[in-house]
């Protein structure tokens, strides 16, 4: 198995591409307690300096402590953990390890459906190229404020606020005029 690595705009996140599907639904693990839902995430959190793990459709993004070990030290143990997991054939998630950030219940309004469609078709694929994900959180139809949640390499990235304002907000305002502002939910 050959695993490629790619840098991301966030200097504390590295993207690992195992050359196979990783997750049907992107999944974020921001602490060791959440990581117990996944054997792979759990083994990555055991490595020194790992602060979060994100599973994309075909990649794994790993976030390191800003003042922690350098990537040159961390890369080999991370590659070994990812390779060991996929070679073992173990499931990505343990039984009952469904996504705790899954969307809410109920039917979406026409505007919310349009927003989600634009996120899924145009924005999320672009963000995934940088090792992250962006999710719909809420839309206030009275004020036009769209709240989004950033995950993976996008969470904590120095350029994420610029991406939200100059990229996502402009595109949303253009295609969905009811959107007046885009905000990040932490």
C-alpha cells in the first residue's frame, strides 16, 4: 500500500491519501474521547503531538500541536498507523460509532435546500481538496445569516476566515440572494 501526503493551507494539518475510499460520510475527531469510536482515530491519537483527526471521502487529515513535534518526526508513525489499519481490514468505525455531527431531522425550507445543494456541489469538493470539510449548521431566514461549521484542515486554519468571507460568502450571496452574511460556528 502506498500512501501519498499533501500539505494543506493550514501548516498544522497534513493530508494523507491511502489510494482508497476512507469514509462514506466525512467524520471529525477533535479529542481522544471522540476517537474511541474509530480504531484508526484512536491509534492516531496515541501518537505524540496529534490533536485531531478528520476522515474525508478518500483521505485522512491529521492536525498536530502548533508547538509540538515537526512533521518530519510525525509523518512515519502516522503513515504506519494508517497502513496498519487498512491492511488489517478493521472497520473504520466501531459498532455505534456514527457521526455525532449528523444533520438534524425535519424537512428543509426551499432556501435551506438550495444552500445545502450549493455546499454539496460547489463548496465542499473544493474544501476537501485542502483536507477539510464545511457543513451547514443553520440559516436565519429573518436576518439572512448562514452559519457553517468547518472541520478537518479548515478548522483553525489561518486562512479560513478569508475563505469564508471572500469565497463562500460571495458565492452564497450570488446564488442565494437571501444570504446576507456567512459566519463560522465553533
